[in-house]
């Protein structure tokens, strides 16, 4: 019965994947771009297979912990909480039905694939001539897929953050925003606070935003921070009392915890936030970091590509100019949120591997921004 259920679940997911891809490719007008999306999708699920292989080599990872927590729980609502507990809460019904972790990997990979396709839809990627092919290659880098194809928070966050970007692009500031923000808070509360703050900044500087909407958003934001900050401190950071002494105690214990954490540890006390921003976005790099193992070499080579694209983008903006005021709201939000997320993660970055995973929460926004603001090279040459 359990085997039959798993097979049925796999067939349903595969049918949905083929339906979505067929519908998407049907609307793509060029053969080159069809091949791009086919390669993109293949890479996505190959990354899933690689992660599943590594799962067997290292069974103590997050995905296995989420699955084991759900498996061992006797009460569904007893799992409800923030962060890791919420992930176990989400998959509890599937686990109790006997759905295997491998099938859940396929489910979460499909969710993230749909998130990427929704992002491409916002970019209006119908033909290769419409966007810069150079920038689009960023979405083909393996790491982007590796951290979004497993049973983890990143797959859900990607889908939710793209859905949020969609609302902002079309200025749908309604109750549906709360529907998106609530699961973001439950998955990663600190990301929630940054995204809410980014939206508040965006609407505050937008001259087209009505005074009533600004006042309403300010009130809702204040209420959300007032109510959810204590929840975040108590249930996510495990701070027992809301006072200065408890905060100082947490800070001291956190600093002790981060000392020499893993093979790619970063000392918070011995580095500046600017150094950690560099580490977060583009490290490790050959000759700048003592690379250990094939995996680090693989990521380092990939980071060379990131450095090249980011350097090209900076030079492009210097030459062509970039008017922040003329940007659409979705691009402003993507930029503001990316900057604030980078500052947030860099403030407590203590491990390079952790940083490689963290950047999956702002890289899609950055890639989207670059794709929408840098004009195609081929079109420029034709001119």
C-alpha cells in the first residue's frame, strides 16, 4: 500500500512537471530559448539527484532531521513552531502516509522549479532577443539549483519571494500579501522582517503611493514588528526573558558557538562586515582561499563566473548609468531587499558553507534585477 502510494505520488508530480513545462515551452517562440529551458529543467533535477546521493553519505543534514522529526512526532500540531519545527509540521501528513524522503525531494524540487518559472514569467522571457543571454546564464549555475532542490526552506522561500515580487510588480497591495508574509515568517523570521522593511521603504519613497496606503502599511508594519519580534526572540532565538541581560547572554553564547564552526569557519570578531559581505557573495575563490576538497574547488570556479558577471554589471552601470527613480517598483524592491539581506546575513556570517546557502535568498532577486536592467549585448552591437 505504501509503495503504491509513493508511486502514485511520483506519477502525479511528474505529470504536473510535464504539464507545466509543456505549457511553458509552448509559449516560447525561439528554438534556442526552448533548449535553454530544457537544459535549465534537466540541471534542476540532476541537482536533486546529486543531493539525494550526498544525503546517503551524510544522513545528519537538515532534510533528514525534518523528516525524522515528523516521523517521530505523535501529534501534528505539537510540531507547529518556527524554522525547523515548521518544516517538520508541513511534511507531517506526507510522512505519516508513508511518503519517502526521496519523493518529498521531488515535491520540493518541483515547488522551486515553479518558483523559477514564475520569476522568468515576470521577466517576460519569451525570446532570447528580449533579455541579455549573458545574464541569463547565471540561472544555469549549479549552486542555484543545488540549494533549492532538496527538502528544505529554500525551495519554499524561493516560491514565496517570487510570488511577493509578483504582487509588488503589479501593485497588488492587499490581504494576499499577508498570506505570503505569514509562511515566510514561520520559515525564516529574520527574512520576513527584512522583506517587510523593504516593502515599507519602497512605498515610502514611491510618490505614486497614496497617503492612506502609506499610513495603513506603517500601522500594519508597526503592529507586525510589535507582535512578532517577541515571538521571534522567544521561540526562534530561544531567549527566555526579554531584557538587556538576556540579550547580552544570548550574544555571548552565540559568539562562543560561532568560533571555529566547521571546516570553513569565519571569525566574526576578526573580520569586518565588508569582508564578510565579500565572503558571502563570491567566496571561496582560488588563490584567495585555502580550498579543501573537490566541492570547494567546484564552488570556487563557479564564483569566478559570479565575479566576472558582477564586475561586468558594475562597469555597465558606470558607463550607461542607472537611475533608481526610473526603476519600476519590483526592481526597486528586489534591489532594496537584496542589499538589506546581504547586510543581515553578513552581520552574523560565521561559516563559508552557510554563506553559500544564505545567498540563495537574495541571488534570484539580484539576477532578476540584472536581467531587467542590462540591455542585450547582441542588440547593442546591432545598433
